């Protein structure tokens, strides 16, 4: 009987990716239940006509994505629940990560610098605001050293003395605005859609170009009339599910 799976030289998709996708589908459909064991490496080698190294590579990818855990001598166990981050909520990044009890960090790729908001994607969210100049940040957010968010943020450059010259308080934009400038972020309007990752986004999030990512467009209302913040956020959901709560 000819196996439906083939070595990488015969297929466009590497065999370990085929095995990874097959096991993931069985996990998400309930064939392999939460808390249960996957077949052994030997059984998977036979099922997929693959080497042990190829099977282990597939299993390691499932560990990276949070679908299984592996323990020497006990095999591969389906995770009781996918890790989740409350990134769809109003909470700032710092608060979300602290609440999730995970290690997170932010890499500032650009900024703060002054520029105009020329991203046409924000047009549906802009009403009659007319700010000449914005403070711009480009940041990459990581949790447990995995990139999960690539973010562009625009803040009106109005009544924010020394904002560009001084660091954010504890790395938090929301906290800095509140403590230093008495500007409280109170609510937000948000558009959510799935898009294909362009080259820059894919490289930063460590995924393949044109892979599906969650794109969030946000407009934050503050305690200052007419003072709104804007963010364009791309989310990598391979390892962490994205929720509206923690």
C-alpha cells in the first residue's frame, strides 16, 4: 500500500509539516482528547512512513504552538487548554502579560519619532480629528521569547512635553500618559480581520510570508476631548490563542 505521505524531495510541503498538520487537525477535532497521549514516536513513524527525526521535528512544532507537551519517558500529551492572551481587551500590553503570569518583553523597532498619520487603513476610524503631527512607535511584542504582536502606534503630538526625550514608565504607554500627562485611556473602537502577512510582518513574527494573521485596527478614546490614539496590530496566533479576557 502506498502511503499518502511522502518524503520532502517528492512533495512541495516538507513531510514534518504534513505530520504536524495532520496531528493538529486530529487534536482540534477531538480525535486526540485533551490530557490524552498521542501515539508513540514508533507508531507515528509507521503511520506516516517517516524517520524518527522527522516525527520529532513535527512534535517539536506542536510543542512550540502549545498543542502538546512532551516529557521524557511519558510521551506526548495533548495540552489541557491552549495558552491564551487577552489581547482583544482594552488592557494595555503590560497589564495583559502581568495578568497572564508569563514572561513578556517589548522590542522598540522605531521611535518615538514624529510623523504624519498617512496610513489609509485608519481612514474608517478617523472622524473630524485634525492633528498635524503624531508621535510614532513601531514595536514587537514577545511572550516567552515568541513574537506575538507587531504594532504601529500613533499618538497626537499635543501637550506632551518631553514625551520623545523620556522613557516610558515601566515600558507602558498607557501608564505614562496617565501618570505624567493625566490622560486616561477609557475605551476603544476596534476592527478585526484576518489578512495575509507581508514580508516584513512575516519576518518579524517568524512565520511564512502570506500566512494568515489577525489584524487589529484600533482607535482609543481618552479623557481628553478630541485626543485619540491609533494602533495597527498584527497578531501571531500559532502559539497563543487571542481572547478578550485573560
